[in-house]
């Protein structure tokens, strides 16, 4: 056996002994969990899952296993876990964003951009998008919403996503936007006292810009109907009762 080979073997043995020594040191046992970005997810729910990893060696902890367990929470979209040596586990929690709500019995179903149920609440928060016209068969937290017309749901999700990207609640002075889903070629929006006839959702982003240009020219709190067309024409018709 050559001298170089013996040196390599000795070096590997030293590394192995060092690793064994490090893994047995209490100095590297997890003492703290640093959890960030929580808004609606309860910290106690996160801690309950993390408790079993308390005092385990931070270098040997399976972060993929922790991530999978935390992702079982239907309100969590993603998690980033990093080790802060010697003994702190850092978790960046990314919660699912509510794209819209659907009235169901005496509650509201909150769904994400993919149509999965995040939670079911009794109250209607301000600055939210509400879907009307969908017939719900079943709603289970963590599962995709079961409706009679899935194409109509997908269309509603596209409209809501466009409204979010357009920053609708900053650009319009309203508490809620109701998306009326009559059929895939006939979508309407209710914004306070205005009814907006969108038609099909082709060129929806352009139609929202067109809506904004008309809205800015109208008196506040006026009642009536705005009809949008993809050809760049928008018309406003005031309610008859207001004219009288």
C-alpha cells in the first residue's frame, strides 16, 4: 500500500471521526425555530409539528420531511427551510392567497388560484372578490372545490386573477367585486352600484383598462350599466330610476 493511499485513508478516518463527534455535540442540537411571514396560519399549528425535532442535531434533521408535513396544512403554499448554525432552524412560510369567495349555506368558501378550498368562514371580509352563479356540490378544506360546471369555475378563476393583477381595489372605490358567472360567454361584474357587462373573457386585461377609463369619468356612486367590447367601445347606461 503506497504512502499516498495511507494518507488518504487516515484523512478519511479523521473526517469520519470529526463528523461523528460533531453529530454527538449538544451544541448543534436545535434550540430555536425562527418562523416568518405568518398572516393567518396559526404559529401554534406550526410549532406542534416542529416540537418533535427539538433538540435533534441540526445537521442531521430531514428538512424535506418537515416541509412535507407542513404542506399538509391547506393554507400553506410553500415553505423554505434553512439552518442557522449552530442551533436555529429558520422557516419562511408562504401562505396561499385567496383568489375569491363563494357563498355556501351560511358561510363563505375561500378558494385559491387553482380552485382549492383554503378555509370556510362565516364572515365576508372587505376587499374581496365574490363568485356568484356557481352551483357547489361539495366543499372540503384542502380539496378542489366540487362544482357542477368546472369550466365556469376555471373562467371565474381567470377573471379573478386578472382583477387581482389589475389591483382592482386600489383602482376602484369599492369594498367587493362580484363576478357573476352566467355562462362562459356571459360574465358580469357588480361593483357597488354599477353592473359591468364583460361578455366572454377574451382580452379581459384590455377590457379592465377600458372599464377604468370609463369609471374615472362617471360621478361617484352612480347607478347604471357599463358594457365593454373588445373592439374598444364601452357604453354606459344609467338606471331609469336614477334618471327619474
